[in-house]
C-alpha cells in the first residue's frame, strides 16, 4: 500500500464510503455488500470492490463486508483514526458556522484556533473560541504544530494568507475563497465554492 | 455540442476556468494563454486546450484567448448567462451564511427563498429574506418555478427533504448534509461536506 500509487480519484471516494458505512453502523447494521453500499452512495458495486481491493482484502466472497472492520480500515487508510487539529482563518459568517459545527470530531478533526484581522472581531468569543489576531497566525500555528487549515477569507486576501499558512507549516488547506491557490506541491488544497458546484449542474439544465 | 457527449469531469473544470478568467478580467487583462490560465488554476495547458476545444475554436494559435469572449462562451455553455433562482432549505448557521453571501449573483445565481421547520425561526428575517415554513416548501418552489436548491438541513432530514424538492420540480440540489442522496436520474446532486474534503487530504499527510 503506497500512497503515491493509488489514484487520487479513488482516494476521493474513500471518505464517501466511510461516511455511508458510519451511517449504517449508527443504524445498527453489522455487515453490508458492495451492492448495498453502492446503492447508498450512487457508485457501482464493481467500482467499490475495485477501489477497496486497492488496499487489501476486506470482505469475503458471498458474505460481504463486516462494517465496523471496514470502518476501522478506512479510518486507518485515511489517517483519521486520530484527531487532527485544524485552524480556521477568517471569522466571518462562514468561519463562524464552521467553528460551531459539531460534526467534525467524529470524523477526525477538531478546530483549535480561529483568526481574523478585523480589530472589531479580535478578542471576541465564538462558542468556545476567542478570535485571535491573524498577525500572530504563523507563530501560533507553527508552535501548535497545526497541519490543517480552513481558509474563509475574502478572495483578494486568500493567496497571501495561504502563503503564510505554508510558511507556518500547514500541509492541507480547505479553501472556501473563490480563487485557485498557488502552493508548493508538498501542500494539498481542496476547494469548496458553491457557485462552482452550481454551475456544474446548470450545464445539464 | 451535445450535453451528454462531454464527460462530466470536463464540465466540472469549466467553472474553474470561468472563475479564473473573471478574476483576470477584473484585473484589467484582455487576453490570456492556456499556459497562463493553467498556472492560475493548476491544470496543464494541454488539458485546458483539450477541454475548451470540446466546445469549438475559441482562440487562435499563437495569440491566445480573448478573455471576455471566452467568459461569454463559458457562461453560455454553463447556462449562467442568466440568473437562476435558488431556494435554501434549512436556516441554521450555514443557511444563514449562504443567504447573506454576496458572491452568487455575478456567477449566475440568486437566492429567492429560505425555509425552515423550526417554529422559532419561521417568520424571522435574515437579511432581505423572511424564513418561510417548510411545510409550504413544495407549493412555493413549484409555483415559483425554482429549479435549484441548496440543502442545509441535518443529515437525518436530508433524504426526506430531497424527496420533497424533487416533487416540487427541483432539478439540481447542492447538498450540504453529510449523507448521499437518492434522487431520480433526471435530478443532479453536488455535495459539499468539509470533513470529506479534509479526509481526502489527510490520506497524504
């Protein structure tokens, strides 16, 4: 199992499988088939078997997958069998919503700090967080050894902020600013931009 | 140019190109090359030329692409050379943030209604919207001929709500609930789930 050898498109489907399996487990289910999992996630059974077999043999022909075992394996493969500290940059409405979101911890993530450059926001509390001055961001993130950040600053500030995150040692950026980021190839970026997702659908309307 | 003939993976890159071109235009640029565009979006020049050529000849060898012309063409192809009405279902923090987000209209979308089932929220205002009772959702969406919805309800309520949206004639759902939806194949779904995006990156850490 070599991280570089598995196509990223397959890696991208694993969190979808994990999410569906966790919901099955919550419902009390103990085993599932690639057929059944496929119906849940809208991906063919053959594709699921092929994807999962990249990482080993996790099910027996005819008896399907033991759900909790497969969950453990996927969490291990995706390295979310631990809690990752996450910094949120930008305490606007979205940063606010993310900081209060309760659904991260059971999926491997814990927001630990929140930054903004607006003097009227710095020092204020959002839930359990005090908004910190982003001028201290590099030092704080570096000292706390935080490797993951969510970027919710305006587009115009996103690249400069990303540069600072890279400088601070961040290796994975979830970018909500509607702009493509240039980062070294040792840093990964994922994008969340609702307008982009909507435009991908209007094409078909 | 047949919508069914262009692979969805290519369709998915067009909004990224459009976004980058719009930022170039804002900066006063008038022409670009596939090389330059590629550096902005992190996609190879060859891939960009191949993707765009699916829809016709929009640039001349050696002189590059006229930016405003290519923007117009991409907006036409993606059908965002108009404003689409959008309904938001779920007036929690995320629905709140989306309703106040100013970045949709110049990309083809206008939020026109916002629903929740919580009696303590119904009738309250968020910006220019009054939160409506979701028990009227099907009728309201159907009568207003709204074809696009953003779903920000809890996971446990998402499938039932999606079923109602389909019943109301919605053809495109941007789903923020962390669950895969089953919808007829005449309806498209795109997913935004930050934990899924984060897990796709931790794999490489």
